[in-house]
């Protein structure tokens, strides 16, 4: 069987408030699966449902094909790295790491040996006898990781494990976490609201908002082929242009851009509802002489970003547009107030479902 | 600077403070000083000696005091132990039990004994014991003490428990611990400073109690406070000063210990 976790139409209500509004997703063997979404969208709640700390209001969760409803957390072969680590303050690092093994009934000899191996894996061999309060934030994070990995769970749940670290450490830990996942072959379910983290580490990403999954796909799919305005806007920078759909068939659309130019673009499988929009990433548009591109716009402002220049412009109908040009001596930036032409790369525009 | 007005600058502040402190502590100081007086008089200083401390163990009243001390200490130990266990269970239910109907009322009920005038509790307890036909004596004192010690043990335990995040127990459960194991291996050690603090407080409250004890003790049964009271009724002798000083020392010791245990717990949590 390839899927380790299957979440089927899960609903979770807290009183009158619906935190999860029918979430379905499947997580495959050895995947690095990320739940990405803004604060309060229900990521932690979903993780707690999988770990067994919340009862479901509706729906089922299958772990390796088995319905785990009603199974207490200690009976689920799933371990969690908590957001603030929750290391036991009265136990040494080694005792913390060996705790799960002890509860599983492993003898003191083997479990201390295993704890030592786990500490080695997270580069903390010399710290076995310290108390958690004697460690830095990054070290505590590694202990939490070692503790959760020690019993070799089927699935490891991580709730924003990097959010408490400073930027440098966070970037280093991204690489390390990914390596650890590949070495151990354990399925990771990783929660974050940081899109860069999600894009760099994940095999698959589920983008959530307001208790719903808005899109599931590989980082490339999520970034390059967003299916709705929420995903397009949440991941990276984008331009959303209102369009008129001239024809739509089999995920390919012929759309009319503001200004009248026509474009063929791939899009969602379903015909758009409401005002149709296309999403175009700023880096997939180039400046051309006025009248020779897909759009004409007037420049409002130039922002210096070091390697790049950001050009803020506005279409005749008032739609804001931003694009990037490389900061090089060869290209002369347009002056504020001047009119520019904008060419859209082939396939760069995506028709969104809403 | 526009901070709070400095209260120390108010006219008469120093004098007022000194007066309050004097009223509180001069009598205690006098008792302590005269317990070392080498004289049978309470008012004339006859030099320093420990004769009244020796008198506690060898004097005519020694057997009475020894019996009373034994009762006091065993009752305080048993009452503090029992009330701490009950209070700890109550605190876990109140703090970890989530929301349940009548939680506010339960909290009030647990802490009501702190507000009810002790004399009322004393009368009520006596009536209760005589109604159910329980002979007054050691057992009635013990039951009464267990009861009124519960809120004193409860407060430090609940305060400690409220400061312990629930994620510790969840982490334990997540790592294959049963409910009982998570309690025994994680929550109990973490709440221990509160438990010890509660025990010490309950012990001291039991040791010091006079009013309720006096009502429910029955004839021939004495604890230290009732023994002291009985002795004083026949006139104050310096041996009472020595006994009072001993009790004061024990009280201060326990309260200090309780304070430091709590502080230690707070530091280990950080
Ligand atoms: N025990 C609870 N009782 C009531 N509401 C809750 C409870 N737990 C979570 N919620 C609500 O459910 C929603 C989702 O919460 P959740 O913690 O899952 O968000 P999140 O996506 O993890 O956010 P963050 O990124 O801020 O951690 C929030 O609006 C929150 O207020
Ligand atoms: Mg969260």
C-alpha cells in the first residue's frame, strides 16, 4: 500500500465554529508532505486530529488503511514535534529521547543505546546528560526531533518546528530536516505558514485556508499552476488580471486581456466562476517597446531591489501590474510616467477557477 | 519624572510604618527574649538561661506537654498528608478537567472554609460529630483538621498546575504513555513543588489550630495549642514562653521552606 495517511472529508467543529470544513487528502509513503496556510486556517487542528488529540466531528482518518477514530494518542504509531518542543524539563536529554522507547517497554540498555544513536543523528552526542533548560533553542529543537524519531513512527508530525528559530538557523535546519527525512525514510507531515519553507522542502504541499484545502500538488505545480486566486496570491508574488473568456475546453482557454489582446493559456479543469482572472508571475513578463507586447501600461514607480528592479505600472483600466527587470547596465529602466509594452511568456498566464 | 508618587515621602509614613511593625512584632520579641530569662518572674530580668526550655522536658508539666506535642505532630502529619492528596486530586480535576457544569460552584466550595468564620465551622463540626454519635477525641480532631486543611493545600497546588502547559502531558501521550503513566512520570514530578508547598502549609495550619480543635477534642485530649491555653488559664509561667518560642520557630521554618520550594520549582521550569 502506497498511502500512509488518508484524510477523508474531515470536519472539526469547536462549538459553533468550524475549524476544518471537510478536508480530504492522502499522504504517500516516505513523503515530505506540507500543510501550508495562513494563521488560523486549521493546520494545527488537522495535525492534532491525526495525532489523536482531537475527536473528529465528521469524516474518517485512515492510517495504513485502518480507521484510527477512537484510538488514543498512545496507541497511534505517530509521533509529534510540538511547536514549542514540550521537552520534559525534569529529564535529561537522553531520558527525553528514550522516553517513547521506555513506554514501549524497551529495556534500559537498548533504549539508551538507541537514544545515543538518535542524538548522533541530530549532532548532539555530547549533550546527553544536560537538562533541556541548558540548551539553546536550536538544540532543543533537535532533541524534540530525536525524541519523536526514536520510536520509528510510521508518520512524524511537525507543527511549525522552525518558527522559533532565527533566520540563519532556520535555513540550516531546512536542509537538515530534509536530509533526516530522506535518511530515515519516515513520512513527514510538516506544518508551516512560510511559503518559502514549504516550496524548498516538500514533495507535496496542501494549501489551506479557512478550514479547507484549496490545492494539493508538488511545489512546482503550486507555484506555477495555481488553480485559484487564493493559492496564486498566497504563494509568491503574482499579477491577477481580469479577463474575458472567449473559449474554454479541456483545461485550455482563449482569453481576452484588458486592452483587447488575446492569449491562449492553460487553466483549471473547471470553467471559472465569477469574474475570470489570470495569474501571471512578475518574473515571467518582459518589457518591450509600447504596442509590441500583450499589454500596454504606464509606469508609476521603480523600486530598487539590488539584483532586480521592480517596476510598478498600471493598465489603462486601472489594474495594477508589477514586473521585474534585471538590474544590468545593458537595460535602461523606463522613467516614471512613461508608457511601456509588456510581453507575457508563453504558458505563463494561468486561468484561475475563481 | 511623572512616575507614581513616592509613598515614602508622605508625611508620617515612616512613623506609621514603625508603629505598625512595632505592634506586630514587639510582643513576639518580648516572648522570645523572656523565654531565655533565668527567673520565675515574667517581668524581672534575671539573666540568660535555658532553664525554661529544660523545664519543658523535665518540669511538672512535661508529661502533659509531651503527650500534647505527640498528638499535635501526628495529627498535623496525617492531616496534611490526607488533605494534600485530596487537594491534589481536586486541583487536577479543576485545572485539567476542561469545562464542566458547576465548575465555579466547585471552586467556591473548595475554598469556602477560608471565608467561613472558624468559630462557626467549630460549632457545626461539633454538632455534626455528636449527631452521628462519633466519640470526640483523636479521630474527630484528625477528621476536622483534614477538612479545613484542604483549601490551604489546594491553593499552591492549583497555582502550580495552572503554570504547567498541557503539551507536556500530550507529548507523553504521543510517546506511547498511558494516561496513568503521563500523570505519574510527567505531571506529578512537575507539580511536586506545589504539592510540597501545599503539604507544608497544611501541616502548619493543623499544628497551629486552636478553635476547632478545642471544640472537637473532647475531655482529656490535648494538642499543643490547647495545652498551652489550659496551662495559661492557671497563670502564665515562663515555660509557656519557651514553648511558644519553639512553636514560632517551627512555623517560621515551615513557611520559609514552603516559600523556597515554590521558588525552586519556578526556576526549574524556566
Ligand atoms: N480548542 C479550541 N476551541 C475553540 N477554537 C479553537 C480551538 N482550537 C483551535 N480553534 C480555532 O480553530 C481555528 C484553527 O486553529 P489552528 O490552531 O488549527 O490554526 P493554525 O492554522 O494552526 O494557525 P497558526 O498558524 O496560527 O498556528 C482557529 O480559528 C482557532 O481559533
Ligand atoms: Mg498552529
